[in-house]
């Protein structure tokens, strides 16, 4: 069962009208933080170092179960 359909304009377009489960929400947060950190790091000059540091801290919390 595909929870999201692949839409080139918006990859997070839900196909059903229901909330994400805890595991799905946690995985979505981890994916979003990882993508944001990677995109900031790929910028010329390394991106916003303070933002990358804060997002990395949030990512570590999410991975190790401290994120609510």
C-alpha cells in the first residue's frame, strides 16, 4: 500500500485523508531533516553553519528517540 503517490510538484501529497502513525511521522521527520542538512551542506560556502548544527542536534534526538 502506497501512502504517498509520487507527484513531481509535491512529493508529500497524501493519497488518503488520515494522520501518519508514530513510526511514519518519525521517519518523515528524519528524512526531512536529513534532506535539509544535505541541501544546506551542498550550498556554496557550506551553507548556514548554525542552522546545520541545530538541525543535526534535532536529527540526533529524532534518531535516538528523544523527539516527541
